[in-house]
C-alpha cells in the first residue's frame, strides 16, 4: 500500500464548496485522474506478481520482501532530486516520458526466464520513474483546477487510489493463479502504454515552469537541499513528517512478507491479493467517513487515536496468525484486522491537511518531494526489515512485532505533533520565497 502524499490547494483558492461534477467537468483533470488510478492499479498488480514469482523461485521470505521493498526504495534514493524535474521540464512531457519508460521496462521484465538479479534491477529503475511522475501530476493538478475544485479533486484521488490498489492486488492474485506472473507483468506494461497515450492526447502542452519564469536558477542539488532545509527548520513539519513516516513504516511492513505469511496459513496465491487488499479497502471507507461525516475543525484531534487504531489491529492479527497456525479462520481474522487497521489509517487525511497548512506555496513542491520520498522509503525499509525478521521468526510473529513496536516508536512523534498543533510554526511564517 502506498499512503497518500501531501497536496494542497493553489494559493488564492476560494472557499466555495465544489462538487464532483464540477471537478470532472475540467477537461484535463480527467486524464490526470484516470491515468493515475490506472498506473496505481498496475503497480500493485506487478508487486503481487513479482513477490509470488520470487518466492516461488527461492522460497526465501527475505528475497520476497526485498522484491516488494525495491519498488519503494527508489523514492528514498532519488526521490527529492528527481522530483525537481517536474519544475525544470514541461510537466506533460515528464508524465508521458515516465509512463513510456515504465511500459518498456516492465515488458522486458515479463520475458519468461529473466534472471532474478536482472528483474530486481529493472524493478528499481521502474521505481525511479515514479518521483518525477508523481511530482509533475501533483503540480499539474494545481495548474488545471482552481478554488475548492482542487481540494475536492485531491480528496477524491486519495480515496479512489485505495480502490485502485484493492483492484490491483485482487487482479494480481487472480492473474498469478489463473495465468502466471509474466502475464500479470504484461498487463501492467499495457496500463502504462494506455496512460502515456491518454496523457499525450488530452493534456495541453505547457512550458517548463522554471524556463517560463526566466530560466534555471539553481542546480537540482540546490533545489533539493532547500526543500530538506525548510522542513528541518520547522518543528511543526518535523512532527507531522515523523508521525507519517514512523506509522507508515510499521503499519505496512507486513506487505513485504505477504507471500510467506499466506503460505504459513495454508492459503494459495490468490489469497496474497486478498490479504494485501484488506488495508486499502479499510482506508477507503475510513477516508469517506472522515471526509464526509467529521467536521473539519475536529479532524486533527482524531490523529492520535486513529494512529493507534491503525497499529493495534496489526498486533492482534499477527498474534492470531502466530498462535493458531494454518487454517482459513486465522487467515480471515488477519484479513479483518488489516481492514480495521485501514480504517484507522484515515489519519492521513487530517495529517496531510496539516502538512499543507504548514507549508507556504513557494516551498510546497519541494516539501512534497521530501515527504513523499521518505514515505516510500520507510515503506520499503519496513518491508525489508519484516523479510529479514521472517528468516528467523514465523511471519505471524513478525506481523505482531510490527504492530507492537510501532506503537512504541511513534509515541515521541505523536507527543511532538500534539505540542505543535496549537499554532503555525514560527519558522514557517517567517520564510521567504523560493529560489527554485
């Protein structure tokens, strides 16, 4: 599962509430929305296929987790740097080029008999295409939507992203069971082809933002350093990012050992997709409840209890799986617990809003790149740590440890978040314009 990255409304946005009809009436929003969900579903499908393929070849929980982690680690390695391309190049070209490159690379991965080291290397390169794509998409959303239409579109994208992940996980498990991992990877490559063509046909060409403002003002490294420095100077942003990263790392660590976990419970390949789909389905429902039924002024108060709600079911589900052993009942109990964990993960909505409010518009793009890169990085590292632990412990015990240790590790971040919640950080208010 990939948690939602922080986004915010353009500066000067109106407060009038927009409708879904008004959002979809914007011509360029439709390809941005549709291709994002198509690519997200394809990504999850590929993760299931590759995890099953590697585990079938090696029977190693560590290598299966490494496969899952590699799809996230490129954000940690090159995310902040590559995200800057969304400001230095025409954004529509960044989107089309990233999808075209991913289509070709995934098609190569689908060739039967491809050596495992080559598969993992190609998967890493595919992951390097995500930071510029996501940053360009986020920035273009603000270009094509104004006022509350942007806020509504962001909420809609975040919720439906979870549905796309559910569809991708379920489709991945089904395709692997009915066909084979190579066929599932070809389907993923096809989603990138469709996405690239759709973007090429429907997006309006725009010049590169930096070029439009008079040329390059600094290097990629300088722009990246400015984004990191801005977050580091703000206790409010540090607290928000710490809660986001730490909670995500522990809640989703079990995704990396989904294949050996399902195998330890005596279930087949299709069950891998079902297990992975449980959390995003819960996030979808929890997000709808938070967005539609909870008043905006009360959402931030729910962050602490929701974070705990996202971790406690992981602990309980892991204990059930570890104690009871193989069987359909413990498997479905674990699925149910991961669903409840997803309900709690609705903390991401008020936390993302708090992030946006703490970042002035001039820094928002780079702050997004830093936060999203760290988010993907901790997901990958969490999955890798779970795989390493599963080499010596049962998968159920590893899941339980993820929930229990997560509650301990996130406590200092939650305390800092509550201390800084009362007002905007002074450093944020005093920062000037960006040089990017």
